[in-house]
């Protein structure tokens, strides 16, 4: 999902949770899990991609055009979510339950909207173990050649997100995945 899409859905969820519970802690946790969870993209961008252009427009273009080579994304994982559910259950902290709720909103939206861009979807991608087995290589999960370059302003791209090249798939038509090598079949697209 686009960053703007996450911002809007998280803001709506925060408003509903605050209206229903009155809990600032749960609402703040929800904001962190629903939107700020994407800070791990910045971590990957600086630490693993070794990118130094910290302008928001350069960062957004880098990701939306599929230039990243590594996808560690420690906050985007089923394993972390399961651990946090257990921790929230044991500690019963509002802010932690809020984070779990936000992440439980964020990850399925990513799977649905980002999965449209990848033949076969991205359900497996959100397993940290799966990404680790693939060496955290982005090319094992997506084909950046299928993505359209960004041609609009920062804010339009922020809300529209990544799109496929028009030649790859027209509306109502699914692109056909290329066969995967046997060794990485469960987690790679080349």
C-alpha cells in the first residue's frame, strides 16, 4: 500500500479507537503499528542499501520504483507480530495492544495492495524467516522491471504508490509469472 494509504487508514483507525476507548496509549500504539512501522524502510535504506540522500523525495522514489536490493524490514514480519501479541497478552499494556492492532491493519493492507504488483502475491514475503532464507534479496520477491517510473509530484506518488508499467499488464489483465528456479521456488521471483 502507498505511504499515503497507510497514513489515511491509520488516521481513521486511530480516530475510531480513540472515540471508542478514550485511550491515548492505545491510539499512539495504533499510530506506531499502522504507520510508523514503515520506519524500518528508512533503516534498510540507510544501513543495508547504504543510501545517503535523505530527502523524502529521493527515498520515496527509490522504493516506489523498485530500486532496493535488500529487504530486511524487521518490523514487517509475522514472527514479530506473534511475539508482540504474546507480550501484549502477558503485560496487558494498552499501547502494546494498540501497536499490535496497527500492525494487524498494516500487514494485510501491504499484502493486498503490494501483492497486486507481484505474480503469486506476497503473503510469504512478510515472514522474516522467508526473507532471511532468500538472503533478504528484493529480486527474489519482485521484478523491478515491471514497475512504472514515477512521473508525478512527491505528494501524488506518496498517495498513489507503486504502479505497474502499462505494457506489463493492462487493467483487468494479470501479468504472467515466469517460472522460478527450484531452489528458491517458495520465496523468489526472478
